C-alpha cells in the first residue's frame, strides 16, 4: 500500500511539473518570435507602411513633373508651327529689310540673325550632348566649296592650322563638350562666338544678281567680346569676313588669321575668288 501511495504521488508531481515546463517553453518561443519581428523591422525600415506611402507619393510627383515638362515643350512646338504657317514670312534677315531705309555702308556687313529655333533643334529643345545651345543656324546656312582655314598665332608663335570648310558652322567657346573650336582662355565664355557660312546675294560686274557662300562671325553675347581686326564687334550680329581678317576672343593673346587654299598664290587671287564664287553658285542652284 505504501508503494502504491508513493507511485501515485510521483505521478501527480509529474503532471504538475510537465504543464509548467510546457508553458515555459511556449513563453520562450513567443519571446523569440517577438524578438525576430523586431529585428526584421529594424533591418528593413523601408517596409514600414509610412515609408512605402512616402515613396509612392514621390514617384507620382516625379511623373507629374515629367508630364508637365513634356506638355510645355509640346506647346512651344505648336506655337512655333502656328507662327510659321500664319506669317508665311521668310526668316532671312536680309529679305526682311525695307527698301525705304537708307543703305548702310558696305565696309562692314552687319546683319541681325534669326534666333528662332529650327524644326529639328526645337524637337530636341535645342540641346547638344546635354547642353542647351544659345545659337541655331539660319535657313541660308551652307557648307562652302572653298577650303577656308584659320591660322592661329600666340605671341608670334605659329600653332597648328584649323581646317574650317567641312561644316556650315563652327561654335567657339570654353565648353569643350560642345565647342567645335575650343578657346581655353578664362576670359572667354563657354559659348563665345560662331563662325557661320551663309549663302548671300551679290551683284556681278554686268549688273546681274548672283549668290555665293561667304564666311561670317557672330558674337553670342560674350562677357569680354569678339574682336575683328582689333575692333570689338556688336553681339548677336553677323559680320562678313574677308581673306586675311584677324579674329581675337576675350583677353586672349591668340590671333586667328582667316585664309583659304589659294591665298598664297599671287595678287591675281581676286579673279580666282570670283571664279570660285561662280562655281559655288552653280553647285547650289
């Protein structure tokens, strides 16, 4: 009987001890789960509801800004097309001059350019390599047949020749990413000036009117100016260039002399130039 009582008491003690151990295990596993959830939230703060909502709002705002910018440039394109269709006027500054105004001196040909964006440039918002260009070529821009060259000098030191007959225009400036002819002097602007070839009219010896491609220089509103034969030119105006003209930019000591392939032959170059002009006119007509 004592043995039976002892076994019965042992069974009761085990029954009382096992539930307490099971409850203790459940509490420990619950603590581990809570600790794991807390550590996961610390490792991934972006998964919090507030952070996700903020990122979503920022994405929506970026999309709205892109749509507004796209609509702005579309409106500019529509206005440009409507102005061209409604006016029907040629943007050539030479043809827009009135005959009643007195003629200017022919010594220096000063003409105001058209800063309206052309169709192709307007589609790209007038940018090149991610940089907004201040200048767009006029409708009369042409690639010359005559092989013009720039001979740079620095304090009587001869520098490599620049061949400038392969394009209709050359941008000069301190911004090397977009400049066709870099000028690195700190007094020069990033977009300083443009060397532009244009198809213009002229009067022949017999009184008839012809057309020829001539070189021009235009200053893009630079801070320290462009100098033609030691005379500062007005900004945003075309100046016709002649053979042996000298160009300087800003306070740079470099001088650029304009010559072409037949400049070193003889003084009979005048007749040769007229012949070359006739050839250019025939090729363009």
